[in-house]
């Protein structure tokens, strides 16, 4: 059996730059705090006490980041996918697919359907983030024949009106800097959904903003909270386009 056959999908490390900065700050803080603690200056020892008191918080944050990457983002993916009633013939769009976590998860629930992922693959969002990595993961997961991956911006989705039964997105739309841009992306999601189609948009900020745009497009919208051991609180916007 080849190494390729033994390989498993690798969905990367989310926000790798922020994680690295946090690790560096914790190590630097620990070193500085211990150094100042040995000082003969009372002021320096006071500063050391403050710094050392903050180090455990940084360690906990690092552990939460690692746990999210290894465990919780898979549980969150499954929670999102379980919010849909699957037939198996759906046409699914995953916006900000990264290395394909949601796209592949959806593809595994399909028989004759297709799961399509779009992204612009920014390196700061995910380690080794690329279209090739997403396709490789799909092949390793055994769903390469059910997926398609395209380089495309959420604000200009390159598909016709009413193309998809489901639109999924996790931790993507907040990366669009302007409110107008995020509204344009939500408008595009509403445009490409079929009547009766469902959008599930998960993020740690702007979710009420997304919900409001969907309501303006005539969609029935709710928000729920995903309880995770993670460094951020994720909310899921569910928007249904009327028949």
C-alpha cells in the first residue's frame, strides 16, 4: 500500500499568524516576567507579577486554539451539516472553502449531487491554504468525483441565479473589510440559492448584519450559537429562500 493511500486529509491551522504571535508573546512574557522578578527593584517585581499573572491566560488561549484546530472545528462542521435535511442530490456551494472542510463534509453526504468550493485562498486565513490543497484533500477523502473547486470572490459568485440547494460558509465573510462588501456577498448568496434553498453562514462577528441583509432579500432568517471549546464564540445564521 502506498503512502498516498495511507494519507489522510489535512485541513490546516486556522489563523496561523495569530497563533504564532500568541505563542511568541507568551514565551516572551514568561522570560521577561522571570527576569524582572529577580530584580532588586520593587517596581520591576511589581511589573513582573502583572506579566506572570497574564501568562496562564495566554497558555489557555493557545490550548483553545489547538483544540479548535484538532477537534472542535470538525464538531462545528458536523453541527452545521446536521442542520440540513439531506436527500443526496443537492448542489452545494461552500464559500471560503480553504482546504475543503465543509465542501468535503457536504460531499460525503451526497450520492448524485455536487459540492463546489470557492475561495481566494489567503495565506493568513489558514496554513498552506490553496486550491491544490483543497482538491488533494477531496481525493484523500474519496470524494474527488463529487467536488469542484474554483478561485472566486464571494462578492461576485460566478454562477447563475438559483443554482444551489445549499450555501455554506464558515469564518469567511468577516474577512471582507467593508460593510458594503459583506452585504454584497450576502446578496450574492441569496441570488444563487434556489427557491426553498438554505444558507448556513457561521462567523464570530457581523452575524446580525448578515441576517439583516438576508431578511432584506426576503429570506426567513434565524441565528443560533455553536457552543465550542474555542477562542471565539461562533454563531450560525440560517437563511431560507421562500419557494
